[in-house]
């Protein structure tokens, strides 16, 4: 670690000394605990107090006008430092608990300093008075945002297979940017957290980064069904990746459906899949992987420039409207380099899902809605299905405003 980083860490360590206090429990977890008996097992996420405040580090990097290499190196070092300094003692405690039969399993993460555990109610209750525990919340599962199908299109149909024109790309002027300005995504690495991507699709296959680099740093298979080559059992993720970077060439014919048709891509298939045991949290895994796909903090070519998300949770799935657990995981990942974007959703005036419902500042966790360029000319009206703001979660977002955080925007 560089001398400047050591000085910064020494300054930020004071945060740890003054922040330790009783752990906070989420309302949803409180409800689960009320229903459980003392020895019943409950799945929970335990966030530990951290010696380094990543948000403060992010602000410092902006103030210093750090370049991307400095940003990635320092943020990755800080994230790993937090885990190395705090997790071993808690891990030993969990191992002893497991031996006594009060815990069935756990998973540790460094993208945020946390453990996902399945333990007895008695043990989880004991965390309330711990000075080394910051927050304890329920475990959860995300759901994708289904694409809106045009009239006559069958559900599950992949538009990349038949579309020859894309009014949407023309409406947002991506076609003009590609042809007139020559900006096509060349040299850019994009990613999506979704249901996967069909690695054999003619509009995408040639630009999967795994054609030239190790598959493990270009494709994360949360399902365990396609470990070495990208696949999509749903079609949603392929649709989204096509909108980002789809281009198929057949002889003299070119079918461009993506905004950045020359970009390379990587992907994760964590969304809308029933994967593993309750303590295996695929969303956290995904963002931890995106922050450093090759596991080497000093390299940058594996880190995506942008990560697109078309998924979220909402009250209809049993979550609080302003469900914010993922926010720190997302902003920690973004502090390490990637720009992270969100689809607003298809709930119209019912509002947005979390995390897209948040507006932390002008740069982070912002969402993109849809206009109707199929039935109308410019200026295009908002599509009837497009989720709309304003966010009711602005009060919670205020804590992020002062620092004016953001990555490469």
C-alpha cells in the first residue's frame, strides 16, 4: 500500500473508535425474530463495524482528483483491510457456534464488511449489545424487471433474433452517436447483473471478453449450471445485454440493436434464480465479483466500465419501500471504478423498485425510464408503463449528498 494510502487509513481509523455502539436491527428482521423460538434458525446478514469509512475514502479520492488506477487500488486495499482486521475474530466465534449446533452455515464478504449467517434466534438476539456489530438485517432475494413486449410479440421471445431496426436506439440518438461521432463502445467493457447472457448469440458472441481472457473473470455463474461459458435460461439478460451492445454481422448485412455495439462484455446470472442455501447471497457475491473479477486489485482491464441492472424489490414482494441494504454494496463497488446504472422499472405511477428508487446524488444509483418512440415522434412522451419518481426516499439519501460522490462520471 502506498504511503499516501497509509496516512489516509490512519486518519480514517478514528471513525472506528467513535462509531462503536449497540447494533441496529432492521424492522423486517425484528418481525422474523418475534415469530421464532429461541433455538429456531433464522437467516440474517450481519454487518460489522469497519475501521475505514469507504464513503470518506471515496470523497478523498475525488478531492485529490485520483486517477482510475489510484482509485481502484486504494478502494480495493481499504475493503480488504476492513475484512482482514475485523472478520477473523467473528469467524472464529461462528465456527465455535457451528460446533455447538447453533449455526448451520455462514458466508463472509468484503465488498461490504459482512457475514450472511443462518443461526439460532438466541445468537442473533445476542448481537444487539455488541460493539463490533453495526447492523443486522434479514436475508432476501431479488426479482428481475420483465421487459415490456410489443404487440404481437410472444413472452420470452428474444428481440435480437428478428429485429432489423430499433426505434429506441434512434430515439435516444445512439445511432447518431455511433455513426456521426464514431463513438461505438470500442475499448469499453460493459456488464450486466441479470439472468445471464446467451454466449452463442450472433449479436453478442464475438465480443464476450472470455474469448480472449480466462472465463472465470468474464462470467460468474451463480447457478452452477454453466460454469465456464455464459448462458441464459430466461432470455431477459440477453435482451438487456443486446440493448447495451448488440450487433450481428452476416455477410454485407449488419443488424445493430445496442447503444455501444463495439464494446466487450462480461456478465453475472444472479437474478431471479433460486440458488443454494438461505445464507448464500447472490447479489452481494455479484458486486464483489464485479469490483475485481480477476481477483488482482492491481489490474484494471478486467473491471467493467459500466454495470447495468434491470431488477429490484418492492412492497409487493414483502420489502420496505425504501429498502436500502444494497446501497453500501453498490456504492463500494462503484467507488472501485465501475459506473452502475438502473432501469426505472415498469410499474408506471406506482413508483420505482429498490435500489433504483434511491437518488443518493447526481451520480449514484440513478435510474433510466422509457419513452414511447414506437407510436410517437419526437419529442417522445414517457411510455405508459415506465416507472416514475420522485423518490420518497430522499430523506435517507441526504447523508450521501455532502460528499458529491461518484466514480468516473
